[in-house]
C-alpha cells in the first residue's frame, strides 16, 4: 500500500484528503497540531468505515515535531509516497470575526508586521520545512509527489485590487518557495507542485463557496495527482490541471 501524509487534517480540505486518499488505497498519516483533534478526525473516519489511518501531532511551524515525524515514518513505513501540504491560515478565519485583527492583515493603514510574518510562516515557509524534513522518506517512495495547496489569491497576474497583504502575499511566496524546492528535489525524483483548489466550502471558504471539499479534492486527484510527472515539477496548477497564471 502507498503511504500519504496530510497536514492540517483536523477539518475542511485536510480531513477530506484523508477520506479520499484512503479510498484510493493509501495508508494515510493524518496530522493536526492538536493530537486530540487528530484522534477525533480518525474516529470520525473510522465510524464511516475507513481504516488504515495513523494520527500524528504536527504543528507545521514546529521543526522539532517535523524531525520526530520523519523518524517515526522511517521506522514504521520506511517511505512516503505522497505529501499534501494542506495546513493554512487566512486573515478572516484567524480573526474569527474580530475585525480589528483582520484589518491588521488586510488594510494598508492598519497592517501589523507580526500578523504578516505569521501568515508567511504557516502558508509559505512551513510547507517547505515539512517537505525538507520528509525528503529522506519521500526519496524512498514510489514516484513521490508533494502537493502544496496554494490559492488563486497568490496569483500576481490576477491581482487587481488592494488589501489582503498577508494571505495573498503568503500564497505568492509559496509559489516561489515551491519553484526553488522543485529544482532542489528534481534529481531525487520528487515532483512538487502548487495547486489552487478553487473556492471551497470550509471554515476558511465559507458556506457560499463554489465547491464542496469532496468536489475540490476529487478535482485535484483526477486532474493533478493522477496526471503529473517529474516534468511538471515546480508548476503552479489550477484544480483543472491547467497551468495557473503566476
Ligand atoms: N477554502 C477555500 O476556499 C480555499 C481556497 C484556496 C486555498 N485554500 C487552502 O486550502 C488549505 C486548507 O484550507 P481549508 O479551506 O480546509 O481551511 P480550514 O477549514 O480553516 O482548515 C485549515 C486547517 O489548517 C490547520 N492549521 C492551521 N495552522 C496550522 C499549524 N500551524 N499546524 C498544523 N495545522 C494547522 C487547521 O488546524 P486547527 O484545527 O489546529 O486550526 C485546519 O485543520 C489551506 O492551505 C488554504 O489556504 C482554501
């Protein structure tokens, strides 16, 4: 059986990734920064008849936890075939209705450095650190792939309004991080791409979004994971599988 790992799998797209990858026959390492939430998610999926799930505590910004995780995977499975760098934050969900906090990420006159740095850390730096930490188990995988969940909001070409300095900037930075990572991993046979999932009905996307998590993950599996090869490494792709404007 192939082995997949999903970050930020306590809810939303991450939880759905675990569900669908499992149904494709992967053993899935379901990670969340709160181990109780990870266990709750596993229990929920078990109640749906899904097995072969392995909960693990991972705050993607914690380098020690990444190192521990890599050692645990090496010992238990000896390899990793697919890494989904899904964990992410945005200004609205982080602010949880606190408009003051949201403005610190969004409005030119109210921006706060620490808020922007925090968003960059989780959305752009952490996926690269997780990928680096798991590189040695990915090398042992079968046609190993890294899927970084980006956003259309990270596209500089499509940006035509002000504001959103933290989230949009962090997803643009993820594109460049991935591009550099792709060159560093290509000789090791690891493919790494950024994918825009579209607007999805989660805590982050809200209930009016275009896709259910089920549709969004299914799109990416069919159009991206099943299709990409090493020659596509470093790309920024849409959920349709087409190249997304940078
Ligand atoms: N929904 C959309 O419309 C949309 C559109 C474009 C891109 N995306 C991207 O899709 C990904 C998933 O988002 P979502 O819509 O499913 O949002 P969500 O429901 O808010 O879920 C975000 C997940 O990330 C986790 N997370 C946050 N900080 C973390 C950390 N430091 N370490 C580990 N996990 C952490 C959260 O865990 P906790 O429970 O611990 O907070 C949660 O499980 C994100 O990268 C997001 O930027 C979403």
